[in-house]
């Protein structure tokens, strides 16, 4: 169950970085809503990470959480913000994903 919560926490990390990117593009009330989304996602993500680190090793949990967030944010950047999909960006994204999977596979919990 903690691994599922960690995955959800990573998804909310993607949510808060996406909200920051969208807020930067918005103005007025729309920007305010994106910032509210940022704070909501940040709160949920941090709360879930806190919960899972009560049972999972903190080093593994933190690495997986930030890895999910980083990989997901790169994907959002490519798909939503139209950032360039260069060979090296995709290559290192895939190595990051492989590292996250590897950490999960060698974890004793």
C-alpha cells in the first residue's frame, strides 16, 4: 500500500510543478487558481511522502518520489508546454525511469 501512496505522491508532485508552469503563463484570477492548485498538490504530495517514510526507507522513498516527479514533469513539459524532445532528453528520461524501477525492485519493503 505504501508504494501506491508513494506513486500518488509522485503524481501530485507532477501536479504542483505543472500548476507552477501554467501559473507562469496565466494572469489575474486564472493565475491565482493555478497557484491554489500548486499549494493543494504540494500539501497532498508532502503529506503522502511523510506517511510513507514512516515505513519505507527514507532514501528510497525520497528518490522514487522525486524521480516520479522529475520524469512526469519532463513528460508534461514535452506534451503540454511543447518543450523540445531531443534524443538526449528522451535518453536520460528513460534512464531515470529505469532507475526508479530498479530502486523499487531492490527495496526490501
